[in-house]
C-alpha cells in the first residue's frame, strides 16, 4: 500500500475460511513470527475480503487491489483532514500487496 515516506508498505488481503469471523493484524504477526517470516514482510494493515479479484493473470489482480487500497487510504486521509486531525502527507507511488487465503487458520 502507498506510504508517504517508505514508498510502499505491506497490506495483507485476507479471505477467511467459512466459519471464521475475524483475523487481526496481531494474529497475522503471530502467524508470521511462528513461520519465521522476515519482519519487513509483515503487514502494516490487514483487509478482510470476500474473494480475490478474478483475473486471468495474478498481476492484474494485484493491480486491482493496489488501486482499491490507494483509494481507501486517500479517503481515510481526507476524512481525518475534515475532522481536524491533519492529512498525514501525500500518497506514495509504490504499493506492495499480499493476498492470502486463510484456509488452515482457525480463530480462537
């Protein structure tokens, strides 16, 4: 996802398996730590979705997700600015998107 200083940060799109109600960033971090994933790959944000965009090529799906998160961040910054909390800087150019299907995870 775009970031004003770093250029891009990790946003994990999570599709929950049936019967799982939620999955938090804290749970994602615990899973990443257990799997010994390098910390720079851990998500700064978790977005729950009903299904990944269906496209013929994976790259196209990532581009759809990149556009969605950029628009969502822009709207959130505009809303914070309207509430008097400041805009927090402009959007960066790059965007890293991680799409994950949580098939084996059960929420406790």
